[in-house]
C-alpha cells in the first residue's frame, strides 16, 4: 500500500514538473514568436519590401543559435540582414503601397518616406536604437542619422499633441 502511495506521489510530482516545463517552454516560444514578429515588421519598414523582410528573418534565424544567443541577438541579426539586403541592391517590391496595405495607416506613411529618412526613423524612433548604433548599422555619420531622423519627423503627419509614433508600434 505504501508503494502505491509513493508511486502516485511520484507520478504527481513528475506531472507537476512536466507541466512547469511545458509552461516555461510555451513562454519561451511566445517570446521567440513575438521577437520574430517585431523583427519582421521592423525589417519590412526598413526595406519597404515584404519579400526582403522575410529573407532577412530567414537569414537571421538560420544563423541564430537558440542555446547560445538571446532574443536581442536575433533581433539585431534581422536588422543587420535587412540593411545588408537593401545595401546589396536586392530588388524591392514593385508596389510599396500594396506591400504595406496590411499595416496601420501611421506605418504606411513611414513606408512612403525616402529610403534614408525611413531607415533612420525606423531604427531610431521605432526600434529605439542609439544614434551610434544606427550610424554603425547604416554606415553613416552620427550627425547624418540625426538629420535624417529629424527630417522624417517633420515629414510625417502629427496627430494632435501626441505623435502616433510615441506609442510602441510593436505591441
């Protein structure tokens, strides 16, 4: 009788452990999915192309080691790949309006910016990178990053007191 009780307790303990592991695994998977979604959207806004954004995410995922690298490394790898793809002259979508039609109107206006303004705005204001990081990534002088970001802010429509870009676009 004692062994049956011990076996039931052991089975229950195992089940609890497995449930906890499953919850942790699900939480990690959700975090990875959220990071990939955020990275895809950022890459789409950087490149102006769904196809290039998908390629950037695929490239980054192929080089990402889930055991060694963290989610910030994955996000940074997507940004690097998106900028590289665009710098290499990879063809972008022929119809940027249709490529961004699934986006909220505020982000569609970002796609309408010139490449330099859009890239600086996306990295500085939406992705939250520092001027130095943007300059390194885009191979620009930090002063240029600031100028392009300011120019983008002036060209984008404002909505009352609070800019629509003050909120997190990635939620």
